[in-house]
């Protein structure tokens, strides 16, 4: 797919960059492809108890503080 230079520059797209085309009712939205690490975001969301993880981090940080 060829995009005009001014659009490539404005949205920091370079030759070989991967993009995602999202169909909309009145056209197509083009977005940067996600970084492979960002694609994993949310995969373990059901596996992690956020409150338990927050308590663990809070306790860990208390141990790091100098008193």
C-alpha cells in the first residue's frame, strides 16, 4: 500500500512498517501495528488478582524504604 509522503511523515510511518486496517461503516482506519509485547497486554488479566498483586507490591516497596 502506498501512502503520500506527508501522511507517512505526520504519522511516523516508514517503509516496511506494519499497520492494521480497521473497517468502519464509512471507510477504513489505518493504525500502527502493536508492538509484540503490547499485544500480550491483557492476556493474563483473568489469571491475576489485581488487589493481591497491589498488596504484594506495596509490601515489597515498604521493605525497600530506608528508615
